[in-house]
């Protein structure tokens, strides 16, 4: 079987509001895995994700997704992006939102039911999104991204504020998708979520502190957990 | 561009309007009330009502759609749905055409209702066929939509977007020739009004109602269509896939 790269970032330079977010960031994200992009708020997680899906203006460097330049039009049906703030239409019902996005994607309307089931929203399907809780709204946004059965899923803090049971189920879904040959990139500022990821990218102030699987990072730093590893790596960098 | 995606956008915008019956009620009810008020205001002065009321029928959709589009589009920009759409297989033209179709449907409803009230009950009459007046009204709705879409890019809050109404729409209404014939205006005002698209929209309506389908009418229609297309192109330029 042909080995297709997931996402490759080389020498990425991004400036926002006159200050540099990335100055030559390079990394690669494997396919068929759940990669966790971890780092504190303001470390550049969302900017990196926006660059990968091609909505971020970049000053330099290249990003290749499934062998094509990020944001190029053939990728638009193969890559799905879920923003941190739920980007769905608040004045429509859950089902109306999903119907709209499936028509735009040109996928069968039958997918709506399975997407609803994945995010456990069948019972709220006919409710107007604005009347739902924040967590439910985030799930509508996630369901909209699943409709197209994308090969690359870019999810910006998808599990924030969700019920622990649902969070566990969603992580299972992410792993199932990865086993189905998809690239899943999930960001989080909660270091605990690291243990649910196959691979990690540890980001701080626009630079990569560490990459690899959690046991490797812990082994290398001699830390108890990722929080501890993070601190040790920062100390190392500063000294 | 694909008919499926354009249709999806149009259906979605219409569903959003349907989910908001109060807005639809206001869009239909307010112009009806205003035309009735105007009729009462000029009671006994039929010629004045005829002069002002007729063209105004076709200008209401311009105002309504300008406001609705600038707010809807601003919401798309601020809630992140526009950014999501830009990551999907959707051409900018699909978005513009989808909005256009939805608001044209709404404008057709609005113009038909207000025309029916004015022509059937308020003794307004048009020498030219009424369907021309309704068609021009729909055209003006698209002009309002295109301008609203373009200007929404310059507003960061809904408060600002609402203020564009008096800033952009009112001067055009004042100068278009409806209140004071352009020939009687100071020279610089006449020059200014010649640069504003609503002047031509008004001119086309006034000609249609008088039944004078001459070269001036044709020119006014062409300029209005041209201004709509220009505003749409400018609006499309503000829809960017990549932002800072």
C-alpha cells in the first residue's frame, strides 16, 4: 500500500497583529493516528490548525496535507475543521444545520443520523441550536465536520466542558476514525488528555517543546506526567 | 460553482428567515404600514401621493435587504460560520448567488404585497405594467443586498452595521430625486446624486410608473444592474479564504 503522508509543516512563519506566532516551525503528523496538539492558551495551537486547513494567512513556509498544499481546493472535501467556538447557525435546528452542511458537501442525507448518533444528539435533533447548552452546541459543530467522512480531521479543543462519559466516547470515536485510515489532530490545553493520544506535539509560545508518544516523552525527561515534563522542558530551554 | 451548493445556501437563508417570523412580519408589515401612512398624509393630494408612493414601493426592498444582509453577513463573519464555509467545497459565487436567490424571493413577496395594497386599496396607479414595478423592486432588493454584503466587511459589531443604514441608505434616498427633483438641486448635489446607485433605481421606477419606457429608462436599468454587479464583485473581494 502506498504510504501517504498526513500533514507536513516546513518552516512555517505566521505573524498576527504584527507579532510573530511562528518563526520557522516544522513538524509532521502521521496518518492513522490521533495526534494531540497540547500547550497552554496562546501557544499557537489554533493558529497552527487554521494554517493546516488553509484559512490562516501565512508569511512563509509550506504545509502539505495528503500530499497537496494546505487549503487547495481538492482538499476541501477531504479535510474537516472544527473551530474552538462552535461555528454553526444558532437560529436553525440541529438537523437543519446538518442538512445544510451535507448538501454543501454533497453527501447523502442518511449520514445525518449517524453523525447525530456519534455525538449523542439524536434527542436534541429538532431543537434550535441557540437553546442548547454550550457542550451540545460544540457537538453540533463536531457532527457537521463528521458528515463528509473526511480523511483529515482538525479539531480545536473539541472536548472542553463535555460530560466525562461523552468525552470518553468521543475519544473512542477519534481512535476508530484513526483506525479507518484517517489523520486526526486534536488540540487541548488540558495536559491530562495527552494519555488519550497516540502521538503528541507539545507547543509553547510558537515553538515545539517535544514530539512523540507520551511514554517516550516521559522517558526522555524522567517526568511523572506531561505537566511535569512540560515544566522540565521549559526549564531546560531557559537554562 | 454548483447549483446544489447555491440551492443549499438559498434554502438555508430562507429557513433562517422562516425561523424568525417576527422579522418576516416586520419586513412585510412595515412597508405596508408606511405606504398607508403616506396615503393618509397626502389625503386629497393624489398627485403627490402618486409621485412619491409609486417609486417608494420599489425602494422598500432595497432598504430592508440592505439591513438584513449586512447583519446576516456580519453574523457569518463573527460566529465563524463563514470561516467554516471557506474550508468547505463552496465557491464564493455559490454563497453570493444563494443569498441573492433567498433575498429575491423575500423581495418578491414584499413588493407583491405592498403593490397589491397600494394598487388595489390606495388608488395608486401605474401607467406601465405592475409586474415591471415588482421586477424593479426585486432588482433593487439585490442592489441593497450587494451593498449590505460589501459594507458588512467594514463593521465589527452589529451596532456599527445598523448605523450603516442611515449612513449609506438615507443620503441616497434624500438625493435620488424622490423628495426634490434633481433638476432643482444645487449643482454639486446633482453631481453627487449622479454617483449614487439609488438615483438610477429611482429613475427606472419613476419611468415605469409613468409608462415612459424610453432610452432614459433603459439607461437607468442598465446603471442599476451595473452597480449591483459592481457591489457584488466588491462584496466577493471581502470574502477571503485566508485571514490574518
